[in-house]
C-alpha cells in the first residue's frame, strides 16, 4: 500500500536526500525539479541536470549525519579521502596558518573532498534505487495549502496535490515566498566564480601540470576583500576553486548556476584578475585552463522564525541559506534530513496525526543550529575584510593564536564536531517530560 504522498520541490542535495529519508519511513515522495527539462537538438549531447558547479564541502558534522542516514560509505567510496589540514594564506601564498582537521574523538570525521556533481550523482543513483519518481523541467510557480493537503502549480500549467510538501528549492525558494510571504528576502552581498579543472593536465610545454600548491587552501587579501578557496578532488581527477569578491555582481540578473559559454574569454579575463590580486601561478593557471567556470551571487537569508507551516516543511538553503564562508550549505541540508529521520523513527505515526509534533520539534532542533551557522558565516564574511594593514596583521595574529590552541589541544569545534543526535535526544526528552502525567 502506498504511504501518504509528499511533493518535494527541488531535486538538489537537500531535496533528493529528503525524498530518500521520507521513503525510508513508508511515505511516497516525488521530486519536481526545474532543471533538465526537454532538451532541444541544440542542447545535445544532453548532460545530467546535476552536471554543474564545482566542489562541495562535506565536513565531519555532515558525514556523521550521512552515517545516521546509512549513506556514508557511498560517499566515502566516491571521494578522494579525508583532508587532514586546511591552510589559510595571504593572497601570494605567504604567512600560512594551519587548521588541523583530523578527528580528535571517536565518532568524528575529517572532511572529504568531492565535486558537487559527483556528490549529486551518487545521491540521484540512490533515488533511482529507491524508485522515487523524478519529474524534470518542472518549475514551481506557486504552492498553496489547506488543512488537508498541499497543491504545487508549475510553470507548464500542471499541478499536483499531495498530503505534504517539502520545499528544497534553494536560496531563492518559491515555496518559501508562497507559504511564508512574511519572510524576509535573501540579501545579496558579493559575487563569486566557481571553477573546475583537470588535475595534472598540461596545457602547454611552458605550463606545469595543473594543480594547487596547497590542495586544501584559502588565499585571502583582507585589504581588498578578495579571497580564493582551492581544493583537489583526487577521486574525480579534478581540482576546484571558488573566487569570492565582496562587491556587487556585474550582472544584476541571478545567473542561476549557468556556466560561462565563452569559457576561454572569461577564463583568461578571470585569470588576469587573479594574477593582479597577486595569487601564485598554480592558482592563475588553474583558472586560465579551467574546464568549467560558473559565475555566482552570494546570498544570505535573514533568519527564519519557523521552518514549517501547516503541511509544508523547508529543508536546505530554502530555509537557511547563507554565505559559503563556513562551507556549511550542504552539511546543514544533510543535518536537516538526519534530524527528520530521527524524528520519524520516534514518531512512526507521523502521517496519521503526529506530523504537527514532528514539524514543531524539527523547528525546535534546527532553528538554533542554523541560526548559529548563519551568524558564524556572517562573522567570517566580516573578518575577511580589514580596513588597514595594522588591523589585518592583528586579525591574523589572533586567528593564528586561536587555531594554534585548538590544534595543540584537539579542541572541539562547535560547527564541525556537532552531532545532531544529541539535540534530537534532548528535544525528545523535553517533549516526553512535558507530556508525562504529573506525579501525585
Ligand atoms: C546548480 C547548482 C550548482 C551548485 N554548485 C555548487 C558548488 O559547486 N559548490 C557549492 O558549495 N555550492 C553549490 N551550490 C549550492 C549548494 O548546492 C547548496 O548550498 C547546498 O548544497 C544546499 O542544497 P539545496 O538542495 O538546499 O539547494 P540547491 O543546491 O540550490 O538546490 C535547489 C534545487 O531546487 C531547484 N529549484 C529552484 N527553484 C525551483 C523551482 N521554482 N521549481 C522547481 N525546482 C526548483 C534548483 O534547480 C536546484 O536543483 C549549487 C547550487 C545549484 C542550484
């Protein structure tokens, strides 16, 4: 027998994982994704809709949550292994400050390095195995709900009505604007470029094989606010970079993760910019000879007061997208799903009446965490900029001191060592206590 139906809007990392989580608990989810509509002959050869972007950060907190969802091994097998060290440098590669990323306690994991398209491909193959229907080229235009169901209407004029709806349609979510019209809009606070290149590729006899001097590094110029994140993804035979600039984007239109069509022209222009910033040749070459570069805008969603309303739940960036400065976008989406999973374990009668309690507990557990992550991501954004050389030196001195103490004593990091199950247990205990009959 089919379980209650759930329309999931957006088949990105949050939507696909939410659908898998719901299916595990006997519900019947279906994914509706804007990308990948019917291609015209000009679009051939057709690439899978997830074949976009650069790399994603899968930190220890996200890996723990994936483990809880029974998916950790699939991702470990497709990554280049753990990254035990991250180096923060000035733009020319000088003044390195190291962050030890090794796990210091049982159950913790160092981060893994993986391309977003690899991560997404693995996830979508799990969706296929779970026989979850996926409808592509379906752009949600509005979602409405009654006491009994939710209706999603798409740009092609079709609509679907289901028992529940999950909004996983990213930072510029239409589910959010439909169901939470009172919510503030995301703030745009910078522009960036995400790129991928083939590791070890030799573009010419006078250019060394492509690869960064620091496989996992952050190059920053606090005086200009420009920064660069570099990573090797050995399993994908790739390197990836993110260039961030704290300025308004040249193009006011949201580019929606569309890669540059005229790659050689844009890659040369960006590589020249990066060379002017003073970045080392390993970085400028990676940019110049990248095989895909995508312009992006950086958004920050003001803190939401709730992640659910009635029969609708938000997961991932739609409910809490923020700056990429802590690299937590994907991990927070995974934590959302792990918490949902734990709550569905605790409330097997979710679909037959317990859903308001599950959604309320989801908010109680997730809101403090995602607000904390957003606050720290905003703080890093602020610290990436210094108004004078003296302030820059002082900032780096303090940062070196903090990381030195953390590295030496293996201190826990409130973001990376987080285990969402602790918060679920506390919330469930509270819930049961509040409902326990008062003792005489
Ligand atoms: C194409 C793309 C590439 C990205 N590449 C990177 C990257 O390289 N590195 C990185 O750190 N982060 C990247 N991100 C962001 C990153 O995936 C998220 O921050 C994080 O993983 C949380 O995922 P999410 O599923 O909540 O949001 P998203 O990843 O933004 O996924 C949202 C999904 O919803 C779909 N969608 C949006 N609006 C509608 C609508 N109206 N109707 C139906 N579907 C809709 C989108 O097409 C997308 O597939 C990318 C996002 C996108 C959309």
